[in-house]
C-alpha cells in the first residue's frame, strides 16, 4: 500500500488558503468598482438622516358609511398611497398605519419628493365630473358678482390642437385651450380625450340629458340648487388657498359642485361641475407614454368593465356638447387636476393628449392609477426634518460605532495580541463589503440607511468579533492540549465552524422574523442585521480561516512568542501529546 502524502491537509485546509483569499479579494474589487462606476459612492440616507417630510393623515368618517374606517380599508389606503408615491420614483418613502385611524407617510428629501408630498396631501377619492362652467379666477380677472351668470370661457393657447398638433381651431375649441404645466395639479383645458367605441357598443343618444345652448357660455342646469351654486361660483376666488381647499367640501358624488384648478403657477380656473359619473376605482390602469405617430406625450387610460360602460355613457353625451360642456374634469380631493375635452364617444380605452411633457404625463397617469382610496383623509400634521438634524444624528451614530469599534480593538489587542492583527483585517474586509453592498442596494432596491440601520451595523461589529473569538479560543485550546500551531489551526476549525454557523443562524433568523413582523424604520435595523450576519459567515470562511492558516506558517506565530497571543507557556500548555514510544529494555535474568 502506498504511503499517504505528507503535508496534505483536509479539504479547504492549510494547503490552499490563497484561493479563498483571492476569491474574496476579487469580490471586493468588483463591488468597489461597481460602486464607483454606478456613481453611487455613498449609501442612500433615510428621512431621519438626510432630512425630509413626515405627514400624518387621519381617516375621516363618511356620510352613510359609519363602519368605513376599518383595518381592511386602512391597509388598502396604505398600499395605494405607497404605490402613488413610489410611482414618482421616491422608492425609499415609508407609508404605515399608526393606531386605527392614522397613516404616517415619510418622504425623504430628494428627487420628486415635493411632487410626492403634493400627491400624498390629496388623498380623497378620485372622480370624473362633467364640466358645466369654467372661468379664469385670478387677480387679473376678478370674480364676477353673484348676480351674474358664470362665464364658460377660459384663456386660450393659440395654435395647439387637442391632439397636440399645430392646426387651426374653431372658435369653440380656442375657448378651451390653456397652457399645460408639469405640475400634477395643473388643469390643462387644451387637452382632449381620443379613442373609439367597439362596433357592438351602443351610442347613447343626445336625449340622455337636456341639450344646452350652442353658446360656450352656459349656465348650470336648472334645479333647486342652481341659485346657490351660482352664488358659490360667483364668490369663489381660487387665488385664496382657504377658499380653494374648501371648494366642494363635504359634497356627495351625486351633487354638483364648484371647484378650482391651476393652469399655470399663480393662475387658477374655477369650475361648476356636475355629479360624478365615473370614479377612480373604475380606472384599471393609466400611465404616461409617448404617442408613436406624433412623438408627443399622452396619458393612456384603461377602464374596468363597469367603468367602460360608465365612461362610454358620459363621453357619448359630452362629445355632442359645445365647449366648455364637452369637457370632463378629473377631480382629486375637490381639486381639478385635468379637464380634457371629448371629441368622440369612448369606451374601455382612451388617451388624453395635448400639451404634455414627460413629468405632467407621468404625474397624471400616476393620479389616475392610484388616486382612488376607500377612505377620505385629512392632513393633520406635517413635520419637516432638516438635513442639519439628520447630520447630527448620523454623526452621533458614527461616533457610537467608532467607540464600539475602538473598545473591540482594545480588547483584541490586550487579550489576543498578535491575533488581533487577523481580527482587525477581518473587520476591515467586513466593513468594506458592508459599505459597498449598502451603496449598491440604494439604487437597486431602494434601500435607505436610517438611524436604526446604523444601529444594526454597530451591533454587527460585536457579532463579527464574536466569530473571531470563537475560532481563536478553539485554536488556543488545542495548543493547551500540547499541539503545535499548524495542527491546532486545522483541528480547531471544524468545532469553531459549527459554533459560528449556529450562532449566525440564530442571529439571521431573528433578523428575518423582525423584518417580517415589523414596519418602517425597525425593518432597517433587521435588514442591516441580517445582511451583516451573512457577511460574517463569508468573511470567516473566505478570509479569517485562510489568513489564519497563512499566519500559522510565519515564524512570529509558529514560535509562539509572548506577543503572538499563542505562547504555550502563557496558555498553560500540557506536555506534547505525541511522543516517541518508550522501548523497555529487556531485563537480564537474575543470577541464581
């Protein structure tokens, strides 16, 4: 039988530690390079560190729906608000319930945070209402007296068609054109809805409602509330924020209302709107897109089956009216966000075109997709966290982490001496991997580093150091039993490995459970704890153990000097276990 080869360690043992070290070095270089190439060299910060806005919304009781405020509706509202805000690209926003009636929305300072704040503040249900009257309302055009009839004219934008093409318009069309703005709350009356009915869809006749006069200046329909509605319209000044927010307040979907809309910043239009005929829940999907033929931005809408029938009814009727009564207003929280005109009867699919840019098209599509909430909310508080306060909290967290790291280093140097070098290099590798991964996870999944997440990273220092200590103590135990360093390193590894894996598994399981059962900022702590626990396993297996094997081959550690941390005398080592067997000399027979 051939003799076994000498100097061959177990699998992954002392024979080839360089492969593991090369692998983790390649991973570090790749992650660092990816971080710099992506341009995200720092982790994204949460609202408590970067600053931002925290909004508290309170659910309001609705007439005729005493039991509307329940956990199901609250959870549905949270999901809609979260999708609405995230649809603007603010993926690190936090939306969560607090108690039985409140929803907390945290919007970090950054890209689109202002638009997100505007949309969060408008959380009532979304309705499609026919336009009865529209008139500019601003300092340059004072509100008419209460005795007058509301005018149906609006400021025109010459040269723009409803489809977004430059072509001449008739007098009625010019009266409904207006300048578009990128704001999500802008009313763009020059926009038009286009589409087509299917062949099997019946077209309602013009007799569904009394046909107004051909004049673009039309009065609200004759009913008992007409005089009151005209008085409200005459007194309404949309340049007054209070009047603008109270317009149409507490109105039912079946009521005619007055409302305000903004065409350009500082300029407002006031409306008389008929009863709601389509609600936001009837919209199945909506999004901003580029029209392939013209290359212009449009908003495409797709309705549910029930919504398609309702939309067909209202567009069939409005398409036969004169401006401005051929428009329908998209009303969110009592404010007109868009009022396109109707050219033809529509059904399941429709497009809103005219004067859109990318931002305004995406904003309107976002509102149409996520604007219908099961409850009405009131904004009860808005708290702004300044970046300066976030910097102070971040500095405090970093100082706490530095103090914790310094204490760990002092302990390692004082107790383990030369072994502290291996531990510090392992901590450095763990820190580099953690930082680069956090920086890359920001743009990848929207991970935002908040103060609890920083606390999780600080706790991870202790977890990582604990793994080193377990391994070092196993090696020292082997030396105490009389083994030399190199065999001690390899014999200690299997036992240390089991202990480290069990400990890290418990920590990771705790992090997963905490992440699942909690919400908001606590999830940041759980996520960071789970991430650093996984990295601890990677570092110990691919860096600490191979480095320990290489260091065991050096004279400084192998001789077991006093500063190596592996001095057999200081450890109270026993005599070597392996000694040459004693050969008993044959005893000579005693002479008789």
